């Protein structure tokens, strides 16, 4: 399950995300709920995010492993207005580095599924969005230290592998320009299955659910900051001649 003593791995990955949506902006004020004094402007926002993660893992032996993930990102944001004007912001550089430690609590030969406990710390090495100098900049970090704990269990019944897990993340509060900010605690679970088609090829399916509580500013809950995210993924893995390839659709 984990790397053996003095074993290590390096795993690079590249992800791309694109989003586009339109919004209505009122530059003025309302006299009554149906009467607006000012300009009503339609804007379209496009955003591209490219993240290059470099993951390093090192085995200590005694069922313990250390993980380091170094993200390097590029983000571009384009704002188009109906009057023909546009505004572009972009940023690139180091994101928030993550450090983790994993320990295997249970092994399958003990009549229990293989179970791993992991502790994670996400640092604030990326650009803090609350401390940007100009409006032309974008942040590649969250600006908060986050500490996470997770339990993952894996059960094998050839040719199927079943896995599931629970995660809990606490984000440390910090004083920003808008006051004392305390992001909400998030917790969630993952359920999935991997199916071997032959000795070289396998399919995987997974469902991830995450709930985040409301953010507090100066002790007051901010409405609309709680979040529920559900993700379903399908993956294909192929190993041939010493090489390995993986495709994932989410």
C-alpha cells in the first residue's frame, strides 16, 4: 500500500480547467424594487487555469510514507463588456505547497480492508488573494493554512478493487484587509471501484462528495459561503512495456 523503506517516487501531472459565464452588473441604485436609476451592464467572464503538480513520495519503512506536492500554475481571466471594452488579468508561478504523512493502520491479512490514515498540511506559499498589489494580478494560493485528516480503506476481490474514504479539513483563521477571516470546516467522502480488464488495462469509477461550512468574518457568518460539491470520475489506466498511462474524465 505504501512505499517501502528508502523507496521514492516522482509523479508529475498536468490539469486544465476552463469556465465561462455571463453576469449583469448595475452601476447605479434602486429607488423601488422595480425601478433602477443608472446603467445595467452585461459582462462575460472567461477563466483558464493550468496547474502542473510535482508529487514526491518517500517511504520511511514501518508502514509510513511522506508526500510533498509542489504546484506551479498559470491563470488567465478575460472580462468582456457589452460596450466593446475588455479587461485581461493573468498570473503564473508557485502555488500552495502541500506536505503529508501517511500510516497504514490495518492490513488485509487481518480480515479487515487495508486502511491508511493520512495527515496533510497545505501551506501558503502561493500568492495571497487578500494581499494583491494591483488589480491586474491573480492569486495562485488561498492565503490560509489548511490542516487535513483522512482515512482510506481498500478491499480487493479479483478482478475488482473497492475503495472508500473520509476526509476532514480545518483552515486556520487569519487577519486580512477585510477583518478576521475564519473559513468553514470541510468534510466529505469518496467511494469508488477499479476493474481490471486484463493484466495491462483497468477502468476506475469514483464519486466524491464535499461539504464546506460558512465562512466567518469578525465572528459573523457570511451567507452564501457554504458549499456542497459532488464529482463523478471515470478513469482508464494502461501499463505496457515499463510505461504507464492514465486518462481521467470528471
